[in-house]
C-alpha cells in the first residue's frame, strides 16, 4: 500500500522498491505450503528440529501436552490468502503506475528537459509545442 502512496507523492524509485517487495511477499505467501493437521501430517513419529536434537527445547509438561504415542498437532501455517491477494493487487497497481510514469518521462523527455532548462515562465510555456494537443491541458506548465 505504501508503494501506491509513494507513486502519488512523486517518489517512483521508492514506490518501485516497495511494490516489488510486496509482489514478492504476496507470491511467496500464496505459494507457502499449508501444514496438514491430523494423523496424516506426522504418522508414527514427530519430526525433530535442530533445537530438539541439541536439547534446547524445553519439554512440555502443561495440560496441552499430547498423549503418549500420539504426535503433537502442528501449528497451522496456512497462508493469509486475503491479505496476500490484496497485497498483490495493490503492488500490481503501484507497479503499473510507476511504469506509466517512467514511460511518460521517457516518451516526452524533450518536453521535460525543455521545462527544466527554461529560465522564465514564458520559456516554459513555449515548451508546450513539444506536446501533442491532447496532453497539453494535463502536462502544460501552470499559468499564474
């Protein structure tokens, strides 16, 4: 979402970075495998982690401990589908806006260079001849 706002605040480089990260995280979240619960998840024996083998994990003695002979039910790591899809849509919108901004600046580079190099308001207004008729109301220099 911040990538979208940075496009609106005219900071496309930061928006590009944030949108690409959001796109990556959204795709990674959707591709994450869900943990199976029940008897099919870990049949027979529980998997040992590196911390278990090293003896760093304290043993469970609370009431939530599993009965002898049964593997503990794994915690669900289900992907946050709604948040991931919303992030993908927003990131895609931000990337499209950044691409449109960069394309516009590339295609009309002569106009933007002319406006930046102009020393007076009248010189800025004379740069409008480099724009097509349809874009002059949108991109033209503001009149005072």
